[in-house]
């Protein structure tokens, strides 16, 4: 069982930056591939970024490529999402997720085993 707790959300102006953090419980954090998803009001939860358990593989949604960076620090049981050049359309609740028993980057949300409670990101124009 893994518990995930996100933080770092908030209100920021367009063009600004935020860094989201997701801390995982447990001693085998290194075993999990991690992902970030987001859900805007009235929309389905969508993929944002993912990182393999080794950290050597990453993948991004086209909408955030070049602006967002996912990284992980296994010593701190933490995965990060650095978000730069934020746009109003990035406004959503952001969730981190964990997927065990995999060596690759995972994209489909159905593949993930554990989810955090989410953190709100609001980008004003």
C-alpha cells in the first residue's frame, strides 16, 4: 500500500511558475513509476507527465511539453512537477499517481495503482 500526498498548488499569474511535490509513504518508493494527471472542472482527468522508476525515462503530454518537468528524488520519496510559463488553461486539480511492477513510463491513468488527493492549481490571466 502506498499513500501519496501532493502539495505546492496555488494561485499564480499567467507566465508564472509553480513546483508541485508528491510525497509517498513506504520504503520502496524507488520501485514505482510515477505520474502526474490533472482534472479541470467538467472535464476528464488527463495525463500530464510520467517518469519511470529509474528516473531515466520521462514522457509529457503535448500541451505541457517544453514547459513542465517531472523529476524524482528517491531518497526523499518524492516526485516533483516543475511548471513554468503557466497558462490559464493549466488550471486544474493536479494528482500524482504510482504504478508498481513496471520498468517503463506509464501513460494511461487506468494503469496506475495509487492516487493522491490532489492539489489545486489556478492560473489567472
